[in-house]
C-alpha cells in the first residue's frame, strides 16, 4: 500500500498551542496567536516595541510587512523579536503551497494592523488584494479572527473625507478601530492621526479578548482617598492608592460597560474609554456622584473616603510661632456616599435606567474582617460588599478579596488587582443577569 506524504507544514501558520497558566497571574495573552501587520508609515518604529509587548504578554505573533513598511523598519528586527520568519510577499517561496495568505489566519485569534496607513485603509475599504497585507485581511475567516486596525497618518490625511468614508466602510465591514490619538506628529504638525502608543495598543488587544458581560450597562465607580483640607497646604487623607478602583473601572470598560470614574487625588492614568471626574474632598465626591446615580446601573464604591474632616479649614497657611501652642482641630463627620446613594435608590427606584441601581461596597479592615464586612453591608443597605485587609493591600498590586452577600461569603482566588477586578466584574454581571432573568 502506498502512503501519501503528509502535507508540508505552513511556515506562516500558528505554532502548536501550549497551555498557559490559569491563575490570577497568568499572562494576559497566553494561548493567543496574533498576526501583526505593518503598513507604510513612520509609526512602524513603534511596532517593534508593540511586538515585544505582545510577546511578553504571552502571545505568539506572526509578522507581515508591506513594501512600504519595509522602507521604515527591517524584516530582521521583527523576525528577531517574534522568533518567526516575516512574511513580506504573497509570492514567498518558503511557503510549500504558495498559500501563506490563507494559512496565516486559520489559527489566528486576530489580525492587528499597526500602523494602518491611509492607503491600506482605502485598499481594505475597496476589498483590494494586490499586496500581502490587504490580501491576508480579506482572506481571513471573520467569525473567528478579528481585524483590529490602528491608523497612523498625518492629520490632514486622517481628516480627508475619503479617509473618513473608508474608515466608516471598514468598521461597517467588521473591523475594530483602535485610535488614532491626537497629538504631535512626526511631520511637525499637531492633530488627530497619531498611532496609539504600544502599551495602549497592548491594553486594547487584551481588552478585545475579555468577555463582554456588561455590554449595554453603565457603571459608576469611586476610587482613591479623599483629601480634607486643614489649610491651603495641609490636610487629612489616607493611604489608599486608587489602584483597586481604577482596575475595576478598567475591567468594567473591557467588559463593554460605559464607565464613569469619580477619583480622589491619585496619580494614576485613566483607563481607556473611561469617563473620569477628579475630586478632592468627600463632599466634592458626593456632589460628583449624586447627579450620576440615575443614569447608571451599577455603583461600586471603592473610595477610601475620609470619615471626618476638619470643622473649618484655615484660609491661610497656619504658621508656627515660637511661643504658640500646637493647633487643635475639631472634626466633623463626612457624608457616607455609599449609604446616601443606596438610600436614594431605595426612596426613588424609578430612575432613567431600566433596572434599579445595584450597589457594591468595599470594606477595608485591619482586623475581624468578615464580622465588620457583614455588619457594614447591613448598615449601608447594600446587596454586596467586598472585604479586604486594608493595611495588606494599600498601594500594592496584589490583593485578596472576599465577597459578602445575604447568602454568606465567597473568597475570590488570589491574584493581582486587575485579575481580581475582572473576577468581580464577572460576578456582578452574573448577579445582574440572575436578577433580570
Ligand atoms: O464605613 P466604611 O468607610 O468602612 O465603608 C466602606 C465603604 O463605604 C466603601 O465602599 C466606601 O467607598 C464607602 N464609603 C463612602 N463614603 C464614606 C465612607 C465610606 O462611600 N464616607
């Protein structure tokens, strides 16, 4: 009997899958295979860094470069960083059956075109296939392989009606647009058309793969400490870093929610797609939160709001004098934002949204965690409270959370704050789905 030889393996197909770690510290793109396509533009120099970040995040990456891209950055750089041969032509003789454009995307989770030039977008809009990048995009199976497009061009080229028409067309055809950003351009002009930074593109790719469990919902989050002024330069505050609240805002946005984040004084970047309102004191925070209540479906209060504030803040800096006694301050209690919101929902359940606001609190304790958390949940009149040990988590990237509700307690698996935020968001989404089923 004659055995036929197995078909030679494509040089440009995905490598054999390897199992990624499945805990709260797993690499965010473990197990993903991506095609990174570069088209002509100076932003190509950023794509080397982007490739490095994608690989560090656990993805396997097959690079494809157009002729234009090869004028800006070499194939050798991208080959070294991806550890795989780079595809630069539909006629690549290394591919046994000359069908690289087909094999390229059959096991890929997404094609990321970064940078996407004006001309590439025009080709894609027209369905052209006369060079390798647009050919690979048109030949991909759209149900299982997303097309993510990161435009990079001069502001006039971006603003041109033909470009805008082409962008609308490719989005209608299913492409997901990442950016562009506004800012200084390589040509010296300033405006829309800059490619997103590599780290922003990495975050956008990671976000793309998150389940969209909160699509159509709006989440309001408070985060960080508050600052209660004693005089124009001093005040009472606490050691909350805001990291947990910002991670929850990011995870909710990744899950498809529209997110409003009311942040106390912290130096953290705003997560992509999140609407941020900066405040200073507890009273500012209450004032920022209350008008938002009616327009949101979920309220997550992670802020470490100062319980007390000085009864009066001095107008000018309080000066030290040799013979004067140390100043004394009377304190008054701050409003409890979470309890106020929960009570307002109870009193006025028919808001602008189809469902009543679902309130989630946090309890940061230094001892008897669960006992305090249970009592706090009842006192504030909320369905769910998330307990964590304050001193063990303030400022850190890791945390341990226990969910406390009417039924009892459930610890979340240990992980970094973003992993925990994603688990919490998934849990809240499941509770909302149950409530409306
Ligand atoms: O009472 P305690 O400060 O421990 O409660 C913590 C929870 O209540 C957190 O969710 C916090 O954001 C919220 N809180 C609030 N306004 C306050 C105090 C706490 O929203 N003044």
